[in-house]
């Protein structure tokens, strides 16, 4: 077993009452939100560029697949939670049209600001609202949305169970949650290459492009600490979702989970 795999295996995948993980570090629960905020304030301006560079553009394919699985149609109300720079908001805004609505919600003011500027430049106006909100305590009425999407966001949330319950609450009966997130590769040889890339190359690219290796080291570590496919599926069921299923994308580097509120 490699040093990286050893490290990940020795970390608690579930938080204790007072502590949780920030990458491979154990931190006080009250501290994690601030540490995550620092990461996204630091990377916001170059977030989109880094997404393309680090994934070789493949994040666009994962996102396209997610939209195809969303069932979102004209007139729907969609919550793009932890929506950051608004890739999903831009696409859903066009799909739901004038009678629909998209809410781009994120806890981080820098990410929201970059998202708002980007969407305005793309001509996305009218059916979109921007809300600064914590996924754990969503400031929306019960039964508001037809679809909630959280993409590459859940990994960063301190209390994931609380956040999933909050998403369940704001969904309408018949609505669905989509969780697109890094997950556990299902092919062993791929894991080795992927681990090398994540822990050796990724922080170096972060250093060169954003002058911030630490945030990209956190990215690699937080992916290893995130609940794997079947664990997340069970967490969604525990939060009340039904017919929960997932698709492995790029051999499990990423997984799309979907669940319904009936
Ligand atoms: C990796 S970015 C993903 C952005 C976008 N959804 C995408 O797929 O490109 C993660 C986002 O999660 C947000 N975030 C982290 N913790 C959050 C929380 N507790 N509630 C809401 N948003 C959160 C961050 O501010 C950041 O914008």
C-alpha cells in the first residue's frame, strides 16, 4: 500500500462529535468552514481555468451527463447549490426558460461574485437569483424546488448529513437531488496513476497557475476523505431520498448520485 493510501486509510472517514477532517488534517468542526472558505477565496478568480486544466476539460462531459440525467424541463425551479462559478446555472437557465427559475447558491462571496459576472457576460439574466447560503441551513421554504444539484460541493460541507436533510426539505414531492462528486476509482491500475497525479502534479499546477499549492493539496486530500459510492448512497437514503442510484463516470473518479423525494 502506498504512503498516500496509508494516510487516507488511517483517517476517520466520519467525524466525531467535535472534530472533522479538512483534507487529511483533523480539525474542530467549528473551524472547517473557515478553512474551506480560505480555499475558495484563494482560487475563485482562476477556478474555471483550473477546472479545465486539471480535468483536461473532462468536467464538461461529466456536467453534460448530469444535465441529461436531471429531468429538468421548461418551467422548473432548480437550485444549483454550492454552484460556485455557475456552470450548471447557465445551462439550466436556458432549459427552464422564462417561466422557470434557477437559484445559484453558494456560501462563498468570491465564488458567487465570479459566477454572477460570468453569467451576466453570457447573457444569462431574468430567471436567475443569487443567494449566499450554507448547504446545511438552506434559507428556502419547504417543497420549493423541482431539482437540487450539488456538484463538487458536498465534499467541502462540514455536516453532510445535515446538508442532505436540508436539500430533502426544500425539494418538492417528486423532485430529485443530483450529487456530482469525486469518488473512488473502480480500477486498481487507474488508482495508482490517479494518486500520483493528484498528490504530485496537481499541487504543482496550483502553485504555478494560482500561486497556491496548498488549496490543490486540499483538493486531492478531500477527495480521498469523501464517502465512497455506496456510503454516500446510504447517506442519501438515511436523509429520506428514495430510489437512490449512482453512475460511475471515468471509472469512478467521479460518481453521479440521484435520489427522489416522494
Ligand atoms: C469545487 S466548487 C464547485 C463549483 C461548481 N458547483 C462546479 O461544479 O464547478 C465547490 C463550491 O462549494 C462551495 N461550498 C463549500 N461549502 C459550502 C457550504 N457549506 N454551503 C454552500 N456552498 C459551499 C464553495 O464555496 C465552492 O464554491
